[in-house]
């Protein structure tokens, strides 16, 4: 089996060494395409690959069309909206992600963002503390659970809304369950957002939910920018001088938000939730292991299409 690792932003050397070891010990051959630009290079490199590992790289229908013998593609990370799932399915290619491998890195960033906003973006002046505040977790998955645990360590009162997670599974972690998303936003000073970008969730967080936040409320988005209705975000921040928004990826109206709201708004220049050495290694090793297990025993545990 020939496995291509295609990364415009490469894995750390330790991760590549680990991936190579796993692939070669399974009798496979590893090919590397790093720091490439454009689909042409990827299309050429993937033409004879049996398996493909990517990070945030776009696996488009054109890439899939060029991959004549591809059987599996693994996105090393949780989000997989960079994979054209319809094109994969049409060709019978299994698409996977590596859930949980980046979770701690994202969770720590979310809490760090809360501290940053609570302390006036580290500018002079009186800030506030997280202890005693209510923290809402919007989607109680791998990242949400860790944010809840860290928040409890800070002395926060933690709530969660996730209709897909059983109530007792949330409550056993010492987290209070909200039965409606409006209930979560209506009582939590900090809401940490972890929903995926799907047809149902895109632009689902807008004026109504943001306006429901208590005085001094702050929305922390380490998920996807597409889940925010940006025009309504602007309206809510404009109407309420106490609201704050911090994001791990710049919204399309970043310049306007930055100019109008100063320290009440911040976004990282590029998505960095998974940008730790540990997450980099964990996700790469998991991707390689999943590919080997797929070819060895047809294991499709983390299939997403």
C-alpha cells in the first residue's frame, strides 16, 4: 500500500517519523508532499496513492478524480469540512477523521481566550475573574467535556446543551444540563461554542442567542466561523456595549468588528486550536494507525461518509 501524507503546513518531524514507522512496519510505503501550493501538485502526487492523510488541506472533487486507486482519506483532526464527502462516497472512498486527538489543545485555547477577555485583552484597567461565573458548553463532545473539566478547575459553574448526549452522561461529570439552547445562552456569562458546521448549524448562532447572554456575556468560538451569523453578531455587539466575542478564526467582517469594538472583540489571525506539538503528533499517529487498521481488517470506526 502506498500512503501519501499531503500537508501544505507539514506535520512536525516527530509526527512524520511516527507515521512512517507505523506505515512501514505494516508493509506500506510512505510518500510525502509538504508545503505545496494548489491542487495540481496534490492531484499529481495522489494519482498512485492507496491512502491519503491530510490536515486542513482541501480534498476536492478534482483531487478525488485524480486519485485513481485511492481507497481511504483521513483528515488528521476533528473537523472534516475540507473533504468533499460526496465525491469520496461516489468513488467508494472511505473518509475518516481523528476525533479527540486535538481536543485538549482546543480546550486549553478556549479557556485561555476566556482569561484574555476577562482581563481586558491584557490592557490596563480592572478586569474580572472566571471563578464563580457560569460557563455554558454548546455541544458536549470531546472538546466540550475538556472545557467543562478545566472550567470547573477554575471554580466556574458549568452548564451544557447537547441534544445528542444523554442527560446522565453530562450530569455524571458534575455539569448541569440545559434542555434548550436559549436556556444555555440566557444564563451563562461565558459560552464556549463547539458545534460542527453543517447544513443545520451554519449561521445558527445570531442575534437572538447573543442578545440573550447576561450582562458582560462573552461568546468563545473555537469551532467554525460558518456557524455564526456575522451580520447579526455585528448588530448584537453594536446594540450592547457589554457583549464580547472571541474567535479562533477571523470572520469575514473581521476588519469592521476590530475597528468598532476594540478589546471587546478578538480573533486569531489563523485557526490555531490544534496548533500544539502534542496535538500535531497525536493526530498524525492516529491517522496512520487508522489507515493501517483499515487495510488490515477493514476497520471503519471513524468513517464520516
